[in-house]
C-alpha cells in the first residue's frame, strides 16, 4: 500500500498513472488513472489512513475520491475551461476494506456553456460500492472570466 504521493509499483505495472496531486490529494491519495477502451478509469488503494475505525474507508474518503475524479473528468472533456464543484450527491451502496482497490468510471450527463453535470460509479471488483452525481460550474473559459 502507498501513502502520500508514493507510486504503487503494482498499479504502475498494470498501466495506472499517478493522477496530478494537489495539497489535499497528497494527504488522502494517491489517486491513479488509466484509459481502457477509450474510457478513463480512476482508482485508489484503501490504506490504513482511510480507516473509519471499522477497517473500512471513511465515507468522506469515498466522497473526496469521487469529487476529485468527476472534476478531473470535466478537465479531460474541456481542457480550456476551469471548473468548480457547485453540487455533489453520493450514495453508499456497499462497503470496502483496507487493501481493496477502488475503481471509478465517470460520465458526462449533460454539458452546457456554463455547467457540466456528471455521474460516476465506484467498484471493488464487480461490486458497486458507491455512486455519485455532481454539477460543475465553469469559472474560466479560454482565459476569460464568466
């Protein structure tokens, strides 16, 4: 397992790349991404630092992961725009445990000039453990304020 921004060699060998770290993600990550059949996937390995005192990741960790990867997906779709989360909803469906690899896929539900509506799903293996929906507001587009 990894802490901070140290890369997990097993994940790197499997084709995952470290996702850009921020100060916050350095605390809770690392997060990874890869592209499979044209779709971006994201993951993190549940570590002891994520423990909610029941050998499971804290719900806030799952929410932080989903907020980050949904936001990252907006940047992939519109690299000239800068976004900020303005609405976020997460449903916890099943649990995971320390050592599990949590994988998420995201999709754009709708994009307008000023908003992007996103949804995503977290899985451990084939088990869905959480879903999330969110709205991202365009703050800057091609260097101009909105």
